[in-house]
């Protein structure tokens, strides 16, 4: 495959990750039946399928012929694969699924410097900036053209979008602040502000009136679209997709915050539910 990670390597990595997670999930399920429900398993597996689709499926080989396909890959990695993987609460099942040879009594990532670094990396401002920087940076013509000319740079680009997506969605996947917290509105605002850079970029691609990326001027276009039409379609796809991907969760979270039962949920939740709510936060200590 010219423009993506080798199909065999990527497929093998996805399968191994899925098997390790499944082994750990079954082990945790036997010990704590209510800790990690089945929907988390389904979410994680769906996230892996989305990664494979974006990086190593036949769809991935078409992105050098269509900016729309290229944009679809980025959206799959950042707004579908990343939140689905995080929804699977992956750290605990993956750690439990590894052979005992790889599990140490004092893992290096549990050290004080590692925890300090984790707190800094997981700060919402940095997470927001990581997602925005990946979207804007890789769509600059210089970086975009470099990625299209080099298979390895293109692979780094795909990895950046996935990692930036994981960072971006991390604060969203954490338990909501208590209803009495002054920070309870930060999550909807976080999502709303994230739409603005994407809207600016997508509007530019739609309305600039000229092809931005010379690569597509010399390639065979899919769907009988001209390079400019393909660019406009890619921009429109990003505009609509990001609006739904970010604003719908913002509305749902806002409704949860405004719900009268929200303020009493932490008091009435059973022990298993409280453990589940803290799962994403506590699993980072393992990493």
C-alpha cells in the first residue's frame, strides 16, 4: 500500500490489541461483573475497526486520489475511533490482558515524574490545543504536500490525528463535575470552542475558489469531480461532520448538567456505578 501503513502489519496490530483487551476484559468481568459492561467492549472493538478502516483498509488507499476521502480518514480517526477507544476504558483491560511477564510490581509509569507528566499532558487546555493543532497544522499546504509525497510522513500524520483525538476526547470522557461545581459548564464550552477552528478551515476550503493542494491537480479524481469540487466537498464534509460530532455531545452534557437529578446522582449511585465513573480517571494512574 503506497499511502498507508502496511496492511498486514496494521491488521496484525489491531488483532493483537483486540485479543489482549478481550482477554483482560474477560478476566475483569469474572472478578467484577458490573465494573466494565459489555458496551465498553463493543465500543473499544468498534474503535479498533475504525482505526483499521482509516489507516489500512481499501478506503485508505484512495486518499491520494480524493481530498474528500482524505478528510474522511482524518474525521474517522479523531471523532470516531478516538472516543470509541476511550469509551472502552482501555488501560485496565489491556494491562490485565497482557502476559504476566509484562506486568511489574512497580511499573515505571506509576512513578511521581510520570504522574506529574500525565497531569500536565491531560490538562484540558493542552488537550484542546493538541486537537486544534493537528487539524490546522496538517492541513497547511507545506505539511499536507509533504505527507502526500512520503509514505512514512503520511503514517506519522495518521498517528498524529489518532493521538490528538485521544488527547482531545480525554476530558470529555471523564466523569461530569458535580452539579454544584463552578466548572460544570467547561465541557460544553470546550466542545463548542473546538468547532470554531474546524469551521474556519472548512469554510476556507469551500469558499476559497481555488485548489489549495497541488497534488490533486495531477491525480485521477474519483467520482468525476474536479479538484476544486472535490475540495469543496471535503470542506463541506468536515463542516457538517464536526458540527454534529462536537455539538451533539455538548447538548447531551448540557442536558445532564441541567437535570434536577444530577446533583443527587453521586449520593444515590451504587458502589459499582461509582467505580465505573472513576474508571477512566484511575486507569491513567496505571499508565
